């Protein structure tokens, strides 16, 4: 299961490779999709490992209608979980960048 720290490291690597934070945020859905497992056994395993407050949230919060099977429901819950982790990592990076700018201004 991907952790918030691993996501943050990946984002910092992308920034060091010249990507802009605003571009990364604009493509957040692509980033989050990349963390989702594809195979049913991994979806079930990761769903069981995520915090329980995400259980059964995906269907309601993402507005999916119609009939859907349990593995797809689990995948929707995982999407919300990884989306929150991604946003948490972005917020931490933004705060760190602001602190670095403030320190530069003070030392200048």
C-alpha cells in the first residue's frame, strides 16, 4: 500500500525534474489513478489495510449510480483514500516551499 510519505517523495522528485506544483495539482486525478491497484486481490488487500473511515464512502461521495460490484466499491473507497493522501502531500510541500521562501526573505 502506498503511503503519504511515498507520494510526497514522488511529488518532490517530479518537482526536482522541472514539473510545476500547479501542473501536478491539475493532474491530481492521473496521479491518484496511478496509485490504485488493478487486480482484485490487491484491491481487496489494500482496502482492508486502509483506515476504516473510508469504508463504503466512495459510492456515495463520487455519485456513482447503477449497480456496481463489491470490488468496484472497494476501488472507489481506495480512490478517496489515495486522493486524500495526495492532497495531504501537496499541502505539506506547499507549506515547506512557503517556509523556505520566508527563510530566504529573512536572510536576504
